[in-house]
């Protein structure tokens, strides 16, 4: 079946536009703290609120099989519209900590109808070459999540509200792109009815379990790494007394380079087994966790930054591949639910890993705490090595 060439670029563009909502609050956290007289502890809480909202959203979407029972394109648009609206709530003059937490939580909730549903739309169009398609899609997610930091860096002389207004406008544009230009895909098979058991049924398939648990190990490391990249750079700056060190710019680049890694991994999956590439990427990122203390003590800034850029590549390169394995290992009529479930559990794991790092950062030397992240890759590699991820469904 011939798929119009414009479909994938449109899905990728829409995904990028909508996922700028994710870290819009992070990019202006200092301004929010100053404007609404928040405590310094509010920074971590506002960040966690988006993650927690996404977990609640994916749980609700998965339990109700929203993406499989309803039109994914319409679900994507509705979620983008709601997410953009709640994101705008941050500029309300009457905000306080509780209202900001609520706005960020609701923004995260409706991200559940954007990120996994976007992957579902791609899977409905690209039965073959799904790894390549999801590589571009997750690459758009990475670039979208890093983009607000770049906007903040480029608009330092403008009011902080510009970041909020721009990200909401982008999200609305992304939703309209999907609604108007990307109808439901030809490989979509709607679930005939609401099945509460679907949340658990997908885990009965051994291939799905192997892919899912590999993904969970990957997620233990990924968002904790992204969240702590600025701290890594600041730690190195203070340890080596570097007065001129572009922490925000380097942080954007280290996270943003992951978009190229996702695209490259997706293209490689056209020539090599998807599972093998995912295994290699997860292995390399696990090695980076173990070697991290060594690089913090190196006096060569170039060596340290090269290491972080390499880590930024391998920590995310396997993400679209795991999503591919999950989609291929799930029943066709529950593909959207399966993708949403693993996102739900995966992002719950990110909160645990981030909080664990935060706890140990107060007890250990800060350059040693990233050893803890190696637990995720080790567990994920074990799941991949023991499980058979060949798809049983077509």
C-alpha cells in the first residue's frame, strides 16, 4: 500500500510542536520562582508534576483503550488543544504553588494523548519500516523537549511569558496538522469495545514483556540523565574552577543531539536487527554510567564534553527501537494501548530514579551518584537477553 510521502514529515513536525509543552515550565523555573514568590523546593515539585500528570494520563488512556477505540488523529488534536490551554495557565497573575502544580500536572496529563498516540498514528501508517519512522518521531520528541531551553536562551531580553505563549502556539499548530492533514492510517484496526483487561492482557505475550522490561531499564537512566545534565556541567565547572562555562547552551546541545541519534538508530534498523541495535545502545549507555566518575576528574574540558555528548547519543538511541519492539509484539487491535502502557510504567520509573539521584546527591560526592543509573541498563539488558522479541502478531 502506497503511503503519501508527506505523512511521516507531518507526523514528525506535529510531534515536535506538541512536545515543546513538556519542558516549557523547566525553561522558566527561575522566573516562576521569582514571579510567584515560590520556595526553591518548588523547582523539583513543578518538574515532577508534569511527569506525574503524564503517568496519570497514560494510565487513564491505557485503561480505557482511548487510542484504540477512538480516532487517534482526533485524540491527538484534542490533547494538543487541552495541553496548550493548561500550559498557558502559567502566565496567570493569580498563580501560587498549588495552581502552578495543577497546571503542570494537567499539561502532563494531556501529553499522554500526544506522545504515545503519535507513535500509534505512525504505526497505523508504516507497517514495514516502523523502526525508521519511530526513529524520526522520537527524535522530534527529543528536540521538542530541549527546544524551550533554546527559546529561553534566545529571548533572554524578552519577558519569560514569551516561552509559554510560543510553546502553546506550537502545540496548537501541531494538533491542527494532525487533525487536518493526517487522517487515521490504513493499518488501523479499531478495538471493538472497551476492555479493562487489555491493560494486563498484553503482558501475557513473552515478546512484549521482553521489549517492555528492556524499555523500563532504559527509562530508569534516560530522564534522570536529562534532568541532571545541568548539574553535571555545573559540578564540573565548580570542581575545575571554570568561570566561563556555557552550562545552558551545552545542556541544550547534549540533550538535543539525541534527536540525531534516534533518527540514525531508526535508519540502522532498516539494515540490522532492531533488538541488536537496542541492546548495543543500552550496553554503551550503561558503560557511560559506570565510567562517569572518571571523566569528572579529568582536567580536559574537551574530553569531558565529548563524553557527555556521546552519553547523550547512546542514552536515547534505543528509545524508538524499544517502541518498535513493543508495537510489533502487541496485538494489532491493542497497539495503541500497549504503547501507552509502557509509557505509563516507564515514566513512573523516571520519577523514582530522579528522586533516588536527588537523595544520594545529598550523601555522596556529586560526581559519583550517576553510578546508580547503571541499574537500569543492567536490568534492561538482562530482560532483552532472556526474552524473545520476535513479533507473534501481524
